[in-house]
C-alpha cells in the first residue's frame, strides 16, 4: 500500500510537469513507446512466477535441495545460492526476492540451520546476479533498448565478466563470515521446521512464532498444475534469451498458465496477481525522472560520473551509480545516469553500479524491500543497521572486482 501511495504521488507530480509544459507531450510519447513493452513483460512475468509458485514448483525444488544437500550445510548453501542465481538471471531479481526467500527460509528451518547466511545469500544474489541478461533486471531492459536493442547473447557477452565477479564476491564474503554456521551438519531426513541456532554476527536474526508462509501450497497436490508449470518454465527460459521480444514468450507463458488455472483452480486467479502497486510506482517514477532529465539533471550528474573507458573512469561511473542507488533507488539512479553511458563499456559499468551496488540502504532496490517484507511475514527479523554495515563492506568490494574484470575482459577483446 505504501508503494502504491508513493507511486500515486510520483504520478501526480509527473502529471503536473506535463500539464505545466515543463515536460513536452512528445517526450511523454517517446517514453511510453520505450517502457510499455518492458512493463508488459514485468506484468506477464509476475503472473507466471506467482502461478508457478501457487502450483508448488518452488516448494518441490526446496524439498529436492534439502535432500541433495546430503546433510552438509555447505553443500546445501551452494545449492541454494545456485538456485538463487539462476532464478535471478532468468526470472528477475524481484522473483528471487519474493518467491525464493520463503523457500530458502523454510529449507534452513527444516534443516535446523541458522537462517541468516541463507537469507543474506538470497537478497545479495538477487541484486548482484542480475547483471547477465536483459530479463534479469528492469535496468538491464532499459539498457538493452539504449544500446540499440542488442540481442540477449550480445548483452551477455558484454556483461559476463562483471556478472561472474558480482556473484562470487558476496558468496566469498558469506563463506568467510559464516564459516562456522556453514560447517554444521543437519539430519538428512529433516522435515519439520526447527528453530535455528543463534548467529554470531552483527546482523541479528531470530525466528519466533508460527510462519505465515511456510505451509504447503494449496495447489501443490495437483500434479497437472505442477507438470504444466514445470513445462512452461522449461520452455520459457530459453525463449527469453532467444532474441525474440521478451514480452511475447512471457505473455504466452502467462496465458497458458491462466487458462490451466482457470480449469483446474479458478480461485487462484485474483486481481492481485497483477503487481498494481509496482506498476503505479514505476510509471510515476519514469515520468518524474524524465522531467528531471529534461531539466538537465543528467548534466549535473555528469560532473561526478566523469568520462572515458579506462579502469578509473569506469570505476568512477559505477560508484556514482551505486551511490545514487543507495541515496534514492537504483531505477532513478540508472535513468538519470543513462545519458552518461555513451558506449557499451560505460553502460556495463553503470549497470554494475546500480545492480550490484544497492546492498547498503534498504530502499536502494525494490527487491531488498520485498525480501525484508517476506522475512517479516515469516517472523525472521533482520536489523537494518547490521545489514548496512555488511553492505558497506560487500558493495565496494563487489563493484571494484566487477569493474576490474570488465576492464580485463575488454582489454582482451572478450566483451564483443
């Protein structure tokens, strides 16, 4: 509700700039033409992931991961991290934050392990693993359009090196800080939730009372729904990177699932499947930032971001994007800095900053807020102060390493 109210305020403010003639109508038309397919994709993918979750696919995966961990906390953590990275890369960071967080917490509780390292892995990878493909992050979709609608393969060729670094650095940090927790063994036949032991970190966590979201999905027993959802996912993932306009396979997948649920479980089809609050917020934000750009905000930001494609120049741009993301939010930070990314290499650096940098402030990324909301629903409490302290260490290290890898890959001619 707060997001919707904030979005409405932004939309009204943007409307005022248009009515007052500050932002010309033709600029609004250009903006709509650019973002409409992207927002259509976001809506379709939200419907897909919500229905796939309702079908019990994520719970099924959670049970398998618990078994494949074979009683080893490290192996279980690596499996969950891999799942988080794949979910982020192919289904978007918000999908990981919203749907994977309950899965990860449930698996950790069932195994009797501390929740914190698993929860942090989820939210950090939801942000940092969102560099590889256009579908991984809304900023990537905007960047893909800005780069002349390059193919997903070309985008991945540009971003593979910083993307790899952005995944490995946070995982290395967690492996070191939580090494004692990750050395624990857990019963292979663990099935009932257990209270995790205390975590000796600066980010306290606790789990008390019954979970509101850990119960089995009402549709989990329907094999038809589960099978159709699995087939849709298997076919959708390669379709999203095939080079076809991404809203087409996403809309097709959503339509198939909607028809299937209309036959098998019509009660699951609710208006709430569409992310109205997110749409309102995004539309309002686009309009306000477009007005700010038209008034010259990007030129002022250019003094901080600098120019050039050397390592110091790319690092400067990435840090500017990261700072902007943690001050306001990664989406407006990207939009304001986008005109400063005059080349594919500088665009890659900007994406490193706005995607891998939002690890300090809770509002820096919508995915982080969604992640925290899911944790609260499951009675898992994370202190923002401790989260920010960790982020102040991990974010700069991640950005520095990712930009170094980007520069080395570019020097070797491996970025396309």
